[in-house]
């Protein structure tokens, strides 16, 4: 089957960057379909660390076509910064290996400012966004006042649309938030010159990907964020503003749903979350701190310490079901070495009621308590293990138990940040 889709099955930061980089070896196209520079995909190659925000993780393999689809909210400044950074490190980036959808919506200065101002306005109820303008840009898309990459490429048109958008946004910025208005001429100068630098990458990427599929090219769809941050299915309102799972692909890459063939979820062997919102298996204690330190759990986009906790079976099962996952890749198993015992959340409890399936309708998700199963830990360093049978008995038992609980085969394990630090378990390459 020529297409494979990989998505985060938790709250983001599951290690997708490394896995997508690894799987990109067998792909000819790597396609992003949602999110924006709120994502931070960390890839380590030969000891060199790359953090990719907008450029698909296939860029580090020569000869792949990397597509930023129409469903991505594109900050031209960040995209060009990333392209320049990659080139400075010797990575070839051109219109041949990086394609940008002409219909992708553009993130402007006012989106980033309003993202931050809205958070300030929300006070205690803040979402903890990345401040990258994601929510305001998608809101403008839905409100039909956004500008797309194709609008940016036509200066006259860009002026008319940006003028109309700024008239409304500046009223909000000044009158509600008491901040200084954004200058239209300054923005036009800046963004139209950025647009010229983007021009070589721009095209009808939907048509390009559909043609690639017809030509039986191998296509990897790269999800950003995670299932529990999905706008529709996640822990609303503490979510991001796009559809993060496989359901986001058809609209965000402009391909028919049947092009989404095999689907693989990625989850850490424990859980993390950045930003506010419900996290039933969170550990606000020394064990959580230890996971954070052993796992270097600090945001790759914002540097914020990640909230840490045990694996959540209820949430993972829901995430995998929602995207119709055929398999699961479990990452960061090595981070759990040295814990005398491990736990995993198997049920939720709220006001005396128990839930073993995701209680999507709950308004009071923040008060949910997780109930756990406990396992013996292992002390050995497993970062050098490459075969499942060479793992400590306790680690094998934990993985086999997880597999039974989520009812999806665990097709690969990751035991370190480098490309080769994986344990295959029946994963079929593209
Ligand atoms: P936004 O996407 O910047 O609007 O942020 C909304 C929520 O999603 C916040 O809780 C962010 O911390 C979270 N978020 C956004 N992108 C990522 C990511 O790539 N990894 C983890 N969390 C993310």
C-alpha cells in the first residue's frame, strides 16, 4: 500500500519527528496536513539535533518531496527561518524537495499578537497556547477573513484583504486590549517580500499529492500535535485548532479519504502534556519530576517544562480507535529504566462513577481521577537493545500488557533519540 499516516496518540510530543524521519527513508513524499509552527519535531542524526516546526521531517533525506499542505497554518517568517537554518547546516532545500500549498492560510503578526493577548485576557482560564498565532489564524480561516499563500503572492490583492482584516483586528487590539495598532504598510512591505522568497516553493500541492498517489508513489502523512489536542475530539477547549489525527488528512492535504490507507499511532511509554487542561494520569510529585528529568521533557517549541505522568490506556485506546490505527509505535521506553515500579491508568473515576472508555461528554474532565495498574520496573539501560527478546523481562511484560490493553499491535519501540535506536516488532515499511 503506497500511503502511511503517522499521528500522535497522546497530547503531542510523542517522538513523531524521529519516527517520521526514520519512516521517510522509504517514502517518496512526506506530507504535513495540519498545525503550524506550534509543532516542534526533534530529529537527531549522527549526534546532530534538528528541530523542525513547519518543514516536514523528510527534509533530512535527500530526494524526498516534502509537502506543507493547505491545512497547515503557515508563518512565512518561521518557514523561511527554518529553510535558512537547514541550508546553513548543509541540507539542500529547493522548490524540488519542499512544496508549499498555495491555499495554506498565512499567519501574520496580528495573529501572534492576538494569540498572546487572548491568553492574557483569559487569565485563569488560559489554554497555555504556544503563542504562535495558530488559533487566531484558523479562526480567521473559518470566518473567511484569512489570507492564503496565493493571496500573499499578488500584492494588490494582498493589500485589499490585509487592509480589511487589519481594520477589524486593530480595533480589537486597541479598544479591547489597549495595545498599539499594527501598521498596514509595514506589514505589506514585510510580507510581500517574504512572499517572493516563498514563490519557488508554492504550488497546487493537493493536485501534486493526488498525482503522486495515482503514480503509486509512496506517501507518508505526518501528523503534528496529538489526538487529545484535536479540535473536535480532544479535551476541548484545551486543544489546538486543527484535526490532528488521520481525520485531518483528506481536508488538510486535499486528498480523498481512501488515500489514507495504513495508519500508525505514536505514543510514549508514559504521558506528557504542555499547556493547560485535563491530564488524568499526571504526576505532580517526585516521580513526575523524575520522568521529566530522565526524559528531558521540555517543550521543543517553547522550552516549557512538560507535565509528566503515567501511560493512559483509556486515552490511548480512544485515540487509536478514532484514527482507525493499524498499529502503535511506543517511544521513550528507555526513559522508564530505573523506576522501581511503573503504573498505567486503566480507568477514570468521577464522583463515584467509573469510566473505562473515554468520557467525551464530560464537562468536568478536570476533576477526573485516574485508577492505576502497577508493574515491576527494570534497572538496566536499554538504549543499546535492538531486539525485543533482549529487553529485560519486566520491559517485555509491560509492552505486551500495553498491547493487549490498547488492542492494537505495537509494531516498533524506540529506545533513544538516534535513528537506529529502535526495536522492530513487525513494522512493515512503506
Ligand atoms: P496552540 O496550538 O499554540 O494554539 O496551543 C494549544 C494547545 O496545544 C496548548 O496546550 C499547547 O501547549 C498545545 N500544543 C500545540 N502544539 C503542540 C505540540 O506540538 N506539542 C505539544 N503540545 C502542543
